C-alpha cells in the first residue's frame, strides 16, 4: 500500500472507534449496563420494557400476510446455515492446523443477547436469535475465508469489490507480480503470528 492508502486506512479505523464510542454512550443513556458478557438494565427499566411487550396474538394479528407466509422459508435457512457452520469449522480445524494458521473462534462472532429484551415476545425473541446466528455465522465464515485468501491469493481485484474484508486492503496490487512474489511469504507469516481473533481483535 502507498503512504496515502495507509493514512486513509488509519482514518477509517479511527472513525470506527469514534462510532463505537458513540454507540456505547447511547447505550448508557438507555440504561444498558455491560459486565463482561452479561447485559443488564438500570432498576425499573425492565418493568417498563415488559409493559411494552406485544402479546403473541396481537403480534400475529398485526403481521402482514406476506410476512406470515414467508416465515417458513426464512426459517428453512437454518438447515444450510448449520451445514455451512459445521463444514467451515471442520475445514479450518484441518487446513488451518496444516498451514500453521490460528483458527478463528466462532464465539467471537456469535452474539446472543437480544432475545433477553423484556419488550420482545417469544416470536420476536426467536427472530432475533435466528438473525444473530445467521449474521454471526456469516462474519465467522468471512474471517475464515479471508485468512484462506491471504494465505493462497493475497492480490487485490482489478474490478471494484463491494465491502471487502479488512485484510483485502493490505493485499498486493493487481498486476504487481514482483510485489506478490516478494510478499507472499510475509503474508503467510503474518497469519501464523496472529492470534485467533480477526484483524480488529489483533
């Protein structure tokens, strides 16, 4: 990467940190407390939340017909999601061990907490659990695949890539044959030196 690219990448990281601080400040305003992996609320807020919970019968009555009819299709995705989860876990257990790459920790990408919100009925809580699993799994798979890409083909594309993973910005430029050959071992060594977490986790 050029010096300007490094500066822009650092600016993006700085902005992400600022956004994270703003989100944390907003949580405090809403009375949310976080101790390790335990989420709580200030006294009295849970009772207010319970009062706002929709009964399941009312929730179903307010649901649109398309939402009701497509619900089984949405939940049918659990089958391929679980298969991908198992397959990718086995893949990295075998291949990453063979390459000397630290394995990605699934638990760092799966956050199950929204289903505990008192203002959600059991259907909404189940929906939140499903979305947390699906999106967390996608993040987990993306990190596994990005490490695989860094090991085997750390080259940027000539075509525009929408929302590339963070490792992508460090890859060799498209068409830079000398850079690719000179840096391939370094890319692989960086993966071996890295811990189990993703680029942000260090």
